C-alpha cells in the first residue's frame, strides 16, 4: 500500500528536561535516537489502544482479527479499537466501514481521525496521505500490513501485479511507516506463500488477507520487541506496483501472448473487464479460458496463417477462439450491448456477417486493439466541444 507523508515535525518536551524534544518510542526502539521514552500516557505492554485505517476486503480481515483479539477475554491484547475509513460513493460503504458499523466500533471518515489517545496505528489498504504530525501521535508509530514481499511490489496494487507478472511466490510484510517515505520502512515480520497455479487476484487476496491478519496479531503480542528487531529493506529487488489504468484492460492482440492475456484476466478481470474493438464497437470480454491442446490441433487453426484478432467459433466446445501473438485464447461470454455467450455472439453477429460478406477474407472480421484517448487528447476534445458550444 502506498502511504505518502508530509514533513511537519512538531516539538514536544520531556517533563523535567526543558528544550529536549520527546522522541516517539518507536524511534527509540528502532535505534533512531538516543533520547526518548514512553512518556506519561504510553503503555509498556498490552492491552493496546489501536486506531485502524483501512478500506477494502484485504483490510477488513485485519480489522476482523483485531476485533476478535479485543473480544478475547482469556488473552487481553486489544483494549480500545477505533476505525478510520474513507468516503464511498456506494450507499453501503466500503467493506471496512460495513464491518465496523456491524461490530459497533467507532468509525471516523477521513480526514477525521478522532481525538482519542492510542498506542499504535495500523494501516491496511488505506491509500491516503498520513501527515508526520499524525504518525507522531502514536508512541509506537503506525504499522502497515502490506500484501507483498517488500521491497518487491511497493505501491497501491501489489496483489494485482503479483498475478499479472506470473510470480510463483507471494507474501505479506508487516512494516513500520516512516516519515517522508512510502513502503520503505523497516520490516518487522515477513512471510511467503506459493501462488497457486491460475490463481486470480481475488483468490490470492483472500489467502494473503488471512495471513496478514495472523501476522499482525503476532507482532502486536510483542510490539516493543518487534520494533526493536526490525530490519531495513534490501536495496536490491525493488519493484513498483502502480494503480491499474483503464488502458491496461485493452488487449493488444499483436503484442500479447495467450499466457499474458490470461494473466491479465486473472489479475484485473473481477475489477475491470478486458476490452477490445469489433466493427467499431467496444466489447467487454467477461469469461476467458485457456484453449486445450485438442482444440489447438483443429485444422481450422493450423491450415493457414491467421492475423492476430481473427475469430473462429468452435462449435464442439461452444467457445469463441481469438488469435493473439503466438497462439489462441478462448472466450465463453462477452458483452456487446448485453451479455452474450460465445454461441449467441456467433449466431447473432459472426454468422450473419459471413453470409452477407461471403467473398471477404476471414481476417476482415476480427478483434482489434482498442485505443483509449490519452489525457492530452481528452483535453483537446473537451476544448473543441467548448468552442463549438
């Protein structure tokens, strides 16, 4: 998760030591200053007072674990638990907010963070800028539950990029947020898991969210010790996981192989349908599958060279085959004005086209790469429209 931090150092004084700034405990434990201490209101051991920042399903699992720990009377780990989330256009709100309200936890909407006293902050998939002044309010700092093996996949979309790039290993890192940086703080705990073959980002998110929640509880059980034993991130192996743009969903038939297209589908298909162009119509591809070796042996696919984007309906499997770089992908359903099965698309569009254009070459009836306008192009279009109006 990407967290940016403003520089706004405040000065706090140690009681009985005029002119000496109080160093937050997390800085002292991390060896960043020789000064510091717990202060009058900080606790040395559990139960902790926690302020949680989160939004999505991944974050909800971490919040669920914190709430269960607070309700556990046999091992008192959490004394106070409050939640900060962000406004949502949906009337239902985000998963974290829905869970917090259902569990009767105090909820604040960013930038409101309440005015209570806390020992530690926890961030998971929050995506908002946290000021340094806010971080300094927590004697033990703010922990970040990040779904990757840092320093690989720093940024807001690590799970998507893990699937998109075909990583065979994923993981979760509990790290500490440092001022003026994002996803670069010391690692307190890190665990890895194998990525199941053909796993979607949604499926992997479920695995990593449970792992991250368990790891978070483990760190909180020995918070001072975890902070003290934190290790810097390696300088090697740094990669970035930026947000996915709408342009990423547009299939490039001439450039992308079947494996790359299917990875793209598994990475973002549940968030943004893959897009293509057919006869000047934008089409959403809803259900993509790998083409079996038996289908690939069909003479229709091997007897002559075909252009990327070429479409062939395979009647026996009821799949629409689309040619791409170095192979074919299968399409079971798509959306053109409405949701259609491959058979519906063939009967309603492909078969009539071939009947009406019997002399045309098959590669004239094919998918083409959808080119979305860039931001500059959009501005020009708006400017022209304004001039016309």
